[in-house]
C-alpha cells in the first residue's frame, strides 16, 4: 500500500473513527467477489461512514491524496457487479452498513425519506409495522438490496410505481469535488424544506438525473414516493405453448397498457425463467456443454404445468368482487387467441413462479426468483438488459436473435420481458459455471456478441454489468461521451468518485 493510500486512510480514520476503516484481507477478499466473468477486483480498503458529514470528510481526504473511491449502497446488485469496485485498489465506501436509517415516513402525502442502506425488506417491514397503509414497489431480486442503489441504477418493479428512479424526489448529494448540494425545493436557502420530497422540479435545471448511472457524486439521502395499499388485489395469468407465440402476446398486451386498463406491467416470462428458480439443468449435470434441449424444456413444462411463455398481471380495487369484471375482460381479450390458457389468482398462489409475480406486484419482497442462479453450478451470473418496442414482429425478431446467440455459446435461454405501453425491457439471464474456464469465457463472449448485435439493430440496454459498462459506452455517439466527461470534470475534477463507472472518466 503506497504512502498516499496510507495517509488517506489515516485521515479518513480520524474523521469517521479508525474502527470504521477496514483493511483486513478477509474483508477485502469478500468485497472483491462478484458473479461476472472477470476475476476478483480487490479493493484497497473498505470504509463505513455514518453520516453525510462522514462522506464529505472521506471525499475531501480522497481529493487531497488522489485516492479513487467506489461507493455502494448494500452491494446486492447480483449479476451486475455486487460490491466489487470498477478496478482493483479502489476504496469501497460502504454506505449501507451504518447509513441505513428510515428518516421519515409521511403517511399523509405517501413518501419516505431514506439513507442508502435501507433495503426493500427494511422499508417493507417498517410500513407493515405502521399498519401496512403504504406499499413499496418491490423488485424480484434480493430483498436486502438497497432501495436507493436500485433506483439510481434505474432498476424497476412491476406495479404502478415501477419506475424506481422516477419515484425519487429530492436528493442530498456529495459531489466529487466535496461540495454538498440538495436538489429540487430542498435547495432553497431556508431551514424550512416543506416541498423537498413532494415537488420534483424547482426553478432552473433539474439535476437529479445526473446522479443516475453516473459517477459524479455520492447520494446520501433521498425521498421515495410510496403507493397507498389498496383494499384488494387479484392477479391473472396465462400460459402460451410455443416460443413464437411471443409476437401475439406482445400485441395482446399493448392495448391494455396504452389505455392503462391494466395498472401493473406485464411479466412475460419464458419457460426457463419461470422454472429455473426451482429446478436444475439435468442435461448439464449429466455432462452436456450445449444449451438445454427442446425436449428437456417440454418435459419441464409438463412437470410444472407451465408453457413456453407465462403472462402475469394484476388489478387493484375496493374488493375482490369489484375486480372480477376486470379479470373477465382481460380473460376474454387473451382467450381470443385460441392459444392462451388462463390460470386464476387462487391457483397461481400455489405455483412458485406465478406467486413471485403476485408478491412483487403487491409490494412484498421475496427470494424465490434467486433460485435461478443455481440452475447451473458455479455461481456465474450476469444480466443482459435490452428492450423492444411493443410490436410483436420486433419482439419476435429480437427473441430469435437472442435465442440464437445463447445457443451458439452453449448458454440456456432464460428471459423475461417486462412490458409497459410502448416498450418492454428484456431480462436476459446468463447463468453458468464460473469455475469452468471455458464456460466462463463462453459466457463473456456471449454477452459481448449480444451487446454488439442488439446495438446494430438500434437496441441499447437499461443497465449494464460492471464488466461491460465501457463496452456499452463505446457504442454511443462520441459527442455524448464528450459531454459526460465534461460534466465529470466540472463536478469531480480529480476523478475521485468511481473512475470508469459506466465508462465515464475525466476528459
């Protein structure tokens, strides 16, 4: 460890307490782990601040000593990078360990004010303790994932408040130059911040978006809008038998979302996405290095009573009886195809992959879907997250493209499309044996070809795993890259905050 790092850690320890500066080998090894193809990226140290003032002191010291920082919330973005920094030697600033307070819950206007360490489960449990009047927008990822970290990386849920970044209102941010700013009406020079977490836009440029998927500063406090929990909620589900039914499914979903008749997003999951959470690839375990066969997929569908595609949505209302006519309207709409098989809410609650949809759409974090990470042994996992216009012909073309590339590299095609009115985000899951060097290399090559081929067709990704952020940044126009770098230079002139994150560096 060089003298600059030593001096930085000593100064940081004086500011936040020496016991909150961790350089033990076991800690560094743990924070360097991830599920992506690249090797471990061991940090130079891990710091555990307790307040915004602590974060300011850390950033100021890092600027003085030229030490790069890598802030995380809870570090549970499995398949996207986990807690590991962009590069070996960066100092992880773990905001989740001590800065995990729910600072306010406003049940009248329906928002909460959170620090970065508050997880989906923590917020859900606090709202339940208060009488369950409000509900969070849950992901189907780790319940201990951070609400703020997920939102800033533009993660999403499935209900009406699915746009997690869009549901943030009013930030407190430590910039890379060490200065503290508040966005929205929180910026007013008064101790009365009445509108901070209810009015998204104040006079002048709206800067909140600068801190989404960027490295310009460290967000230490945010307001999050919450949805009133309705008296009743009932789901509906359909299975379709064939892979190419995706085109018809997308065209059926589109009008129901354009009119917003269905308030949730549609979860359109293929057979392996639905089944892999509670099964393993037996052909792989028997020695096959190829993608799972169509015959094995059909056998799994028959065993679990599912189809090539599963479609799930949900209605809210005053009572089950009030919701029932809406269910029947959707059922008639889908059954016109002659291929859709309806599964009622009561039956779906006993089918694990459909129960995941119900829980996520009613704001209840769960772990069922994480079981898919054991579909193959070896803990390799990354997510390729493109999208498609809500037109069946485009969705099917991109599905054929992705399916072919997965097969080329011996990967199992696990995908779910999360559909809104005009656009569906595709959750393409790569699961492989990271301990097998050849398979690890094939997973890496598979992701890279997916990224290149989808971009050629005008399709980018909504989020990117750390290993591939520079790849995706290289695909955008140079003028935009130059703009990102210019903003970085203005707000973080020494390049202290997560240099290289999303491919952004000081110009």
